C-alpha cells in the first residue's frame, strides 16, 4: 500500500483542514438545492457565453443558507456534551462537602437550597483580612432557604435572622435546649451544614435538597468577576463596624471589600440634613441589602451570558470561597442554568421569617422568636405540600416549645419582603435605605 497522500478524486472537491465534518454531504445537498431551483452546482461553470442569471445567484444564496443552517444545528447538538464536560470540569474545582441529611429530589420538580453565608476569614489577606476583623470558630451570618420552582419559573428566598432562637439537636449541655440558629454552623462544637439542615427541618418542617456555603472571599470574588453591581443610594451611608462608607448619594459600583462590608453591616448610619442618623433596622436592613445585591448580581450575570470572556471570569471565580454539597452534578447545574437563562428577576421573591423580639432573655441576651401564625402562613405559601410537621419546634418568648398552627394551603402572603411583628425594631418611614433600587 502506498504511503503517498491521496489527493481528491476526480470531480471531488478538496476538504482543507479546518472544514467541518460531513462537509461533502452538506455541499452535495447544496448542489441538489441548486439543481432543484434551476441553478448550476458549485464547481460547474455555466454554459459558455451565457452570463449567470439572477436565478442562479439566488439559488447559490439559498444553498449557502441551507449549509449555514445545518452547520448551526450540528454545532448546537455537539455543544451539549461539550457543555456538560465544561460544567463537570468547573464543578470539580468547587470544594465539596458531604451532607447526609439532604433529601433527594427530581431536578425537574421544585427543590430547596440552603444558602449559608459563613463568617469564615479563610482566603482573606492584607487589607481585606484587616477589614473583616478576627473571630474564632465559624458562624452563619446569613441563613437563606431558596425555593426554586422550575415549573412556575419562580425563585423564592426566605431569610432567617441570625438571632432567631431554635430548638437545638446537639450541644444542649453547652448551649441549653435553645439558642440562636447561627451556632449550628460552628465546627468547633460539632456543627456544620449537616447539623444546620437537620435543625431547619426539625424546627420548621422544611426539607432541604442542596446546600451552598459562601464565605467572605466568595462574596468578593463573585462580585468582582462580573464587574460589580451598580446600586443607588439615596443618601450617604456608613457603618463603622463593617467598614461601609458611601460618601455621596447616587449610583455606585459595589464590588471587592465594599461588597463584603455592605452585606455584613448591621450598625448602619445614614446622612440626613447634615446629621448622621442610626438605622435601627439592624439585621433586617442587612437582609434587605443582601437581597438587593443578589438581585443585582443576577441581572449583571444575565447581561454577560453571551460574553465569553466575562462568563469565563465568572465561572473561574465562583469556586473560590463557595462550597457545594457533593450531590450537585454538572448536568443538574447546566440544566438549571439553561432552564432559567431567561429568568425575569421580577419573579424573584424575597421574604424574611416573621419574628418578634423576646427582649433580654437570660443567658442568651437580646434574641428573636418565631412569630405565629405569620411564619407558618409564609412557609405554607412558599413550600406548600412539601412541609412536614416539625419534630422540635422553636421556642416562644418564655422558652417553651411553640408548635405551628395548621394553615390552609390557600393562604397567601404578598410577594414582597416580610418583616417581623410590631415589637421588632421596624424601619421608620424616613429611613431612605428601605426603598433602594439598582441603577
């Protein structure tokens, strides 16, 4: 057998390197289209002395359209396994944790994700570490239960204030039978995502299907990867403890250390008529800012979905400071992204668990307790038949178990942020931060 490279056969077009697979068949199909519409196949000259007719030119254009269309179809089909490979490859860069308490669910059905904002300083260096300060152990400054409904194309987020009292499943000898929900994340005392999942289901009857844990460095990287979020501030704003300082009213691009301090701060002051006034909303104000910033990040990420460089920057940054439970798969994340690629952020509903102040309760200090029946009304509206009966309900102000009432599934709550009862420090009407918006 000769080792000499074989050239194109007689009448066969060459296929230079770089052409798509099955090009000959595509060109043959184009020739067939030409012949059907009275044109000459490519490579055959028109009869001598006869100019190319307008019909021939139109036929050639039709053939090009057919080829282009088939190429797009082939690329679209071949892109799916490539996208899965990319998704699985990127998924491999995330730190994974095993969470045994998770409930399995069909990804095409509604499911619940526990999003925990950890106050871990791991990964922070230099000025960022100084700005974050030091703290021993690890607690959850942010606890959100995100309900994703692929059927209704809605996403609902319920924030649980960090000072909310819950029944403990562990460490009763250390913390008594009740304590703030955020202590369940501290690994120094046997806490972590698995204990947090069990605690939420035992107290509220909400099944958790996935967990996402975001640290300080995760917030900074995610915000920076999309070029920050543009937010409008009606007045200057500052928080001495978190380091937030917005010097002027108007639109500001929030990223890096400022994104972290803005979402951490709960001792905020705003400038009104030359005076710095304290925003007594505290944890509620922080939750509002977090929800607004997340909404802004979703909008910004959507705007960059077709920018390969920006998308690569976002995907590359996410694994740094974000931990996923090990049950996530690349195909599931890809499918979720494709399903919600046209998601309208007006269908993102943000709620805060209704709570009331229990005052200063020994030995816990100032704490919050779940407000009923408002809390169960909210849970029933968001989770419906997914709810189970709590085995360890949270306490009331007297630190006695406070089981939820039976609520009809027809009960509705407004699609806006829900705050606590009248005994909680609620925002005054002249606090401008409570009507923020994105630029």
